[in-house]
C-alpha cells in the first residue's frame, strides 16, 4: 500500500481547492430566496439566546453564518443597492461544511480501502458542482449533508471498534444533526436498520458483538444530551398538551399530559414541516409538467440531470463492486435507498435536488471502492463538468442538457433559479433602462423573464404560457434569465390587437404612440375595457388565474382602462400600474 502522507497532502489540497472555488463563485451571487430567514435564525440564537420557532425549517446551525455579522452587522437582503459584497462574509463559514464533508469522506474511504481511495472520495466531494454551490449559501443543506455523513461514519466506526466511547460519539453526532435540518430525523429509521444488521453481520463473521451494554447507554445518553444542548435546553420537558400542534400526525399529542423530553423548538419545527407537507407546496415542476402535491418520480428525474454523470455511474457501479470488506455498504446503500424513496413517495415538497445532497458523499464513497485510477479519472471529469458552469453552479445540469438556453424545460426552483443572479438582472436593467426587467407578464420591447416566472413556479403557469408555447427563449443570461424583444406581430397568436377609442376608465396609462401590450392579471370571471371600446371578457372558475391581454394601437397621450372582476395586476408592456391592485404568487 502506498505511503499515506503524500496522499493525505493531496486530499487536503483538493479539499482546499473546493473551498476556494466555492468562495470565488459566492462572490457573484446576490441573496437567494431563503438566505435572509436562515441568517435571521442564526442571529436570533447568537444575539438573543433564543431558539424559538418562527419558521418551519430554520435551524440553530445557522448561528455559524451569523458569527461574522456580530462584527460587521447584518447584511442587506433587498433593494437595488444589495450586492455580492453584502453576503460574502456570512457565507464564508459555510464552506467549512464542504471541507468537513471532504475530509470525512476521505477518512472513511482511507480506513476502508486505503489512502488512494481516500483521495478519490475527496475529489468527488470537493469538486462536485452541487455541493460547491450550496456550500456558498446561508442555508442548512450543506450542514445537513455533513451531519448525515458524520453520523453514518461514526455509527460504522462504532460497530467496527466496539468501544463505548465510539458509541457515545455516534450518539452525540446523531443528536447534533437534529440542529442542522429536519432531513436528519430520517437518520433514526436508517440507523434502526443499519446498526442491527451490521452488528449481526459482525457476530456472524467474528462471533463477537460490537455493542456493549454501556455502549448502548452511551449512545442514547449522548444523543439526548447533544440534541438538547444544540437548542440550549429551551422548552425541554414542555407538556405535550401545551403545544399548538399543526399537523394531523402530531395533533393527538394535544391530549397527552406527559412532558416531552426534547426541546420545544425542535419538536414544533418537526410538526410544522409535517403540517406544510400535508398541505403541499404549490407548483412542482419538471420536464414541463406541474403538480401541486408532488410527483413520485420527480427527484429521480431531477437527479439524473443535476448530478454529474461520472458520480452517478461510478457510484452505482461501486456499490456492486466486490470488495473484501462489505459492512460499510449498509451505511451507504441503505441510506440512499431510504432517502430517495422517502422524498419520492412520501414527501410533497419536491422543490430541489438540494434535499438529496446527503446522498452525494455516499455515492463518492461508493465510487472509491472501484480501482483508484478509474475513480480518480471519474472525479476529474466530474470536476471539469462543474467548472464549465463556473460561477453558475447553482443552476448546474449535466451533459444531458445540450443547450443551456433549454434549461428551463427540465428543471426550475432551487435547481435552476433561486434568485441568485441579481447582478445579471442589474446589469441588464442598466443597459435597458426602459425595458421590463424581471417581468411578471409578457411585454413588447426589451424584456427579461426569470426562469421561475417563465415556467410558472413563481406566479401562475398561465402568465407566460404564450412564450412557452409560441416564443420559447433563444437567449439566456446567466442561465436563469431569458431576454426578449417582442413586436406586436410576435405575440399575435396569443393576444388580439385593438385600436384605442377614447373614453372613460378607472386607470390611466401614458402612451408614446407605439403599439403596446396591455395585460390584466385576473382571477375568476372578468373583463377588460379600453376607453369606449368593446370589453374583452373571459369566463373562468372563481379561483382560476388567467390573463386578459390586448395589443393596443393608441396615439401618444393618456389611455383609460377599466377592469371588472378580481384584478391582481395591471401592466402596460410589463410595467405595473402603480395604483392598481397587485397580488403575487
């Protein structure tokens, strides 16, 4: 076997390279949709010592991101003045989770198959574009990935070593994982199968158990203590009947007078997540299809586009590869099967492959079981694939996507557009001061449409149905923005054309004498009238959103418009009327 020291140096080198790439890409991103609330939780814990629940999925682990803000103050999270500089420092500690994942995966592979395998695992993890992308955001996805890997590794090592100290570390890691993300709660059923199976396997081969009685006690005690400590023991031993349960699953506890021996913010968050899942997230999108209650094959389809092809191919092959050791497969294959199955079949919030990020280091470990040269070439190819997207790794899709302007056809939401490309929007608006940037509805002239708006994950799918069907984008900016410059003739298949006849109206627009697209977003039965013209009516269900739009030929001056019905937005060439009602999403 090769001497470990040079290989360990290589592991550290590739781990630090992953961190540097992460920080470099972070410099280009404005805050995503979720980051301000995650940072709010971290600051609440650090500055107020308060773990109270204000959101279903914001966790104490975000205190690490809040540390720089104690010196620098909280960053701005909205408005045109926000830049990449505002969020660089809160994001900086996040790369430590990627560093930890890389070193843990390398250590596990090295203990199992030698230092060369450790380098393979490290390279796959450190250079993965999805892990790098989420290691540059103030969210809980990378902390969760780290703690899932750490818990599985420590549990495997506890079985192998059989010492009570190793079992105590394993239990403590499991407890701390519950402060990262509620995905970590699934470690309980995962370990409930993996640990007994591994212990029986060890007894059948070596005729000795790896779990002494005090080891079992240390595991449970350390797990309970770590969980409560992670939440500052806030609300521990709160009577179940004193909590306002939201989900159908937890509501029976309202009749129970026993005190709950876990932190109140943790059990409340678990209940809130379950309650939201029972309701459903709204529009789930993949490959042109929508669902309000999840799609059983969503994550499988999305993963085959988001994960690098070498990681998928070599990871699956590695799980089947014959090796002298085999118990570790219980801690690799079974968690992958469980998590993929759960999120596909029993989870409605299918809004991003980020929920499956904990599977990636496990696939990397499986790939490390292969001959090391094969694995290292695969890791290099995966890294090169990710670098071709730099610094747009959050939108990464593998080589199944032939043209990046087509990315919206396959994925949306946090797999493509999480609001991270605000700098590209600002640059476009500076170049097109009269254009409609981040438009809510179609418009004539220069227009920039976000991917989530285009497909209908944000807003309603009906808004840009015309563009999707008749005018699919031909130009992408930073992958997530689609540039248009439409004429009246371009939108003729979707919107009628009318000549304006002066008359009375509820709202007035100033026109420049050029054709313009007037659009009313309405819900239910409604009509749109231009001055003294004939109403343009639509009959729809009481809660169905649709567009009433018309291309208007009007002389320069004022144009009067009236809308009957439930108006949600009124626009002329994508610019909303400042006094008209406005409702979004």
